[in-house]
């Protein structure tokens, strides 16, 4: 019986003018674009430099800042107030004010102060930009001191962090495994959420509901096609990760697949549950959108779950995405084995059991 | 009159309410095996709701109903094995081909692969649609779609087939052909339960019930109904009854 249902789903899918293209191109485009967009490296920050000193040293500092490539000179206003104005108009993101006695203090005492103000409307950009600026300035200060006195007091302790598992601290490497999870969630969540409800809208579900087909069969017939689609999607994503970004899982690719199989079923179940409760495609789409947004934001994809408030961490415990992102990052970057990830695997299996039961139970033949 | 042993549908005070609105109001009737039972009523009289309860698509609010000997409250799955249903809204898959729709429903009802193939050929031949087997259903004219939907509904040889306004919107020739199919079906011993609002079609039924505002206000053979209401045609019978309606039809 299942055979006939699957045949039907695949024929419909392949005849759809849009679906096969979506399944091929969405993962491809997403994998080519997202890693570049989801980067935390900030470049081209507009800086307003208020140089009250007009000295050789302040000139050198300015040049150094601009030569790093992180900052782009937006303006050189003659007062702090003017600089603030350019921030207000969105022309500058950071202000660096160099006091008039900058060079004098530096040559006399070796100590001088400058002021850094960052626009924190975009918090991430603001804090990253100011910390870049601080490190550039302190680097500059060290080099001046070194040239003044031959002693190397200031650099007696040299801290060089070594980032394990992602030595280059490359954001793309860190984001790609998580982006693959996001991709799977979007495709294997949205498509099934629209499926059952579209049969309700066209009316074909009536003809199915009067047949003696069991709920389990019906849901299996809906779930399996998305499972196969999911496998195609991750295979494309893995291929792009390898051929475009040179990123291959440090661990076993089979473990990645095995756990993806479970995860795809979990998200597709969520989609089917929403579809079962919805009466129009529009409704299903908005509800699914709402949940996917929450799932993604609370998954640790962009911000670590550990730094969320307690209540948010508590909610995140019920987020299957969180566990799968941990799994993907661990296997991809650390080379974890299945035995290292037992709590996450149990969590995924738990979600699978609960959501599948729910999907079957929420399909009602009778209203 | 009615042979008690031969009853395939029986309802007792069957009722369905949606909030304050009573769509089907304590209806009781029986249908005999092999009958063509016409279920008439104006739009909004409750025909479709009553039929959906009998098909196990809608839960009754109160009252009892038995279809093919099974209770509609507790044995919906048994009922589904024994009935065929053709809904008011065309509900075959438009993006599947003619033979694919037949195959899908044959498979769902548990027919064997070989049986499906054989029966499909016979059916297409009888419908005169052998040339159309590879056509997507959405490209067929409405009359053909209806005939196909009816054929799919009885493909698994059910005891009873429910047809909800099967001839809505098709031309007179197609309607006459459709009614020929209904007669053939009844001849095979399949009970036909059909709703319609074409009064000339009511004349073709063995017995007719007329629903007004959720109640069954009249139930008899067309001939006797005309006598009772001293009317020339079923149309006049229907008009006389429909005038008593207090419900706003959509």
C-alpha cells in the first residue's frame, strides 16, 4: 500500500514545475552564499578621526589604522561634536579622537590617551570595531615604545592564543556545519508543512480519508519522500563544503549521514504536525515560519546557547536543532565519534519518537 | 415495502451541530440494498453534512447510524472498506494521469497489482477513455472527470457508493451518460446514495428523501410523493417543501 502512496508523491513532486529546481538549487545557492554572509569578521568600518594633535605621530596612527583594511576613513572632522553628527547621519560607525597634547605627552612621559567611541546600534559591529581599534592602537603604542627604548619590557609576556579545531579562527569553517543544519531545517520543515494542508485545500484529502488507509501508512507515505529529499540536500551541501571551502568532516562521514537521517525525520515530523493542524497553506506557512525562526535563533547557530538567560537555555533544551548543531560541529570540526555524542543522539531519538507519534495522532480522518 | 434484512444504511435521530447551528437535525431513515436513493434538499439543507457522517468523515453530535452493518461512531474503519465516495468537489489528483489515479486508489484499497492492471483496461475501455489513459486528469473535460471519479469510487466494488452532487455543472448529455452509469452500478447490487438538486434526476431514483432545514420532511418513491403533494413533477413537490424553509441558503 505504501508503494502506491510513495509513487504518487514522487510523481507529483517531479511534475511540479518548481520543486525539483528548489531542491537542487536552494542548497547550492545557500551553501555558496550563506558562509560569506554569516561571518563575524568585520571589514570596512567607517571611521571618523578627530585629529586635534596634527602631529607626525597622530598622522602615523591614522595611516596604520587605515592600512589594516578593517577601517575606511569616513571623515576628518575638526571637533568631536561634528564627528558625532556624522555618526547620527550614518556616515561613520566609530569615532577616534586624538587629543591636542597627544604627541607631547607621548614623547615626554610615554603615556597618552585617546578616545574611542563606537555606535552600538549594531551591537556586534560596535563592539568588534572598538576592540579592533584598541588592539591596533596598543600595537602602535608598543611599536613607538620599542623604537624609543631599546628594551623590550612591554612584550615580556607574549600571549599567542591557539584555537584548537579551527586554527585559523575561520568563521566559515565554524558556520558551515551549522548552516547545513539550517538548510535541512528550512527545506525539510517547510515542504512537508505545506503538503497535507495543500491536499486539504484542493480537496483530494477527502478521497483519501474515505479509504481504509491507516494513519501510520498515510504519514509514512508523506514522511519518506522528504527523507529522501533531505538526503539529496545534505549530499549537495557536503559536496559544496568540500569542493568550494575544502571542508571535509574530521570525523566519520557515515556518522554524519546516520544522524542526519534521524534529524531529517524530526524536522519533517514538525512540518507534518503543523500541516495537520492548519486549514490553509497560508496559515501553515506562517506557523512554520514562526517556529523555524525560534528554532534557529535558539539553537546556538549564531550565538552560543550557554550565554543565553536561564529561561532561554531551558527552552533551548527542547530544540532539536541545538542538538544537531552540536553533533554536526563536533563531528565536522573535532572528529567526534558516535560514542562521544550519546546525550545528543538520545535527545534526537527522543524527539523522533515523540514527533512521529504526534504527527500520526494529529492526522484526523474525521472532523 | 422495505425488507428489514436488506437494509444497508440506517440512521436513528442522527444529528450534527456546529455550535448553535444544527446542520442535521435528528434524521431517521433506512436505505435498502441495491436501491438508488436520492437525497434531495436546497443548498445548506444539510445533505452533505449528513452524507459525510455516513462516510465516516464527520463525527455525529448525537444519534446513531449504521452503514453496511457497522456503527458510524465506532467502526469507521470497517465502513470505509465497504463504501465508495465521490465528493462534491472533484477530488482526484489533477497532476496524476488517468491510469495513475486508478492505480493509486486501487492500491490503497488493497487490490493486487495484476488485478489493478486488468481492471484498469476494462474500465478505460468501458468509459471510452483508452486514448486518454496517459493524459493528466486536469486536462480532461469536466464530464469525463466526473465519470472517472465515479469509476474510481466503485473500483474496489464497495457495497454502497455515496455521490455528492455528481452531475453539478455538466451538460445534459454527460448527465444522461452519468445516470446510465448509476443504473449499471445499481444493477450490480451496489447501493447508490446520491444527492442532487436537479429535480429531473430525482425522478430517476427508486426512493427520494427531501431535506429542509436539517430535517427530512418527505421520504418516498417519486410517484407517491407526487400523489401526496398533488403535484405534476418532483420539481413542484420540492418547491412546495422548500418554501417552508426558514434557513438562509448561501
